C-alpha cells in the first residue's frame, strides 16, 4: 500500500469540511492529527483521511466497523467450549 501525505487544501476538498472544522475535529479527537513534514508544513496520511470518511459513512448508516463485526471468526461469540 502506497502512503501519501495530503496537504490541507486537498484534505478540505476530500472531506468537504472547512479549515476551522478540521482543526475543531482534531482538538475534539475525532480527526487525526497532522504529520509534520517540514519546518512550517504539515499534512495528513491519505489512509487516515480515508478511515475518517469510512467511519462517518458507517455512523450515518449504522454500520459497525469494529474488527469483530468485520471478521466474525475473531469474535468469541458462537464459539463452543
């Protein structure tokens, strides 16, 4: 998997939020913190942005994205002892 760092303008276009909304979400702990890429430059991993989008979709549609829900073989439910 190729890792890509997105700068703020690309993040804003990708997620559809304003700059202030992104920083409010970072402060609230609901959006990933940026990665320092230079003295005065930051960016976000594209995988983190994609994960955030997937989480928003799941919340809206009531989908459980936990590991156990995605892979029932990892769950202890239904395992006879």
